[in-house]
C-alpha cells in the first residue's frame, strides 16, 4: 500500500524549515544576501537534497549561490544535529527565479491590457 506522504517529502519540509532558521540566524559570510528557501527536493534514497532559493535582488544571485555552496558543509552538519537522521542529505543549491519571471510576465500582461483599453477608448 503506497504512503500518502513519503519520508523524502517529510524530510524535505523539515530541511526547508531548518535551513530557513539557520540562514535567518545568519552566516558570517557577507556574500549571502538573505536568501529565501523556496523548496527542497530530497532523493528517494535520502542521500541528496536540492535546495531552491531566491533573493530579492537578482544581481546578488550568483554571489549568494557561491556563498551557499561554500557554506554547504557547515549547513549540512548543522542540519544533521537538528534532524537527528542517520544520514544527512548532501545539499546542492539551485537559484530559482520563477517568481521574478512571473512578476515580469504579469507586468507585461498588465501593460498589454492597458494599451488595449487605451486603444479601444480612443
């Protein structure tokens, strides 16, 4: 009988919460520009976790990604203490700009609708 909520998903949500707290408390690296943890995907064997993050200023994305990669070992060790699992998943960070692209697309649609209304009103 399949489970409704597999262990990998439970672990992913737990990792997301713990990482958000760790990053909120702050790392000593000034290159980390307050990333938001959007999602975590854990492999079925629980050995790897892909962490999707976003930053307020897209110009800081590359520097933040490098800083998170450098801090990956520290974050993994701290997660191991908090999660109390036998094997802590190896973290890989992925910059996710879907919210930014979504806002740009929404702005584009709004400007097209406004231009269409202006054309029909005149």
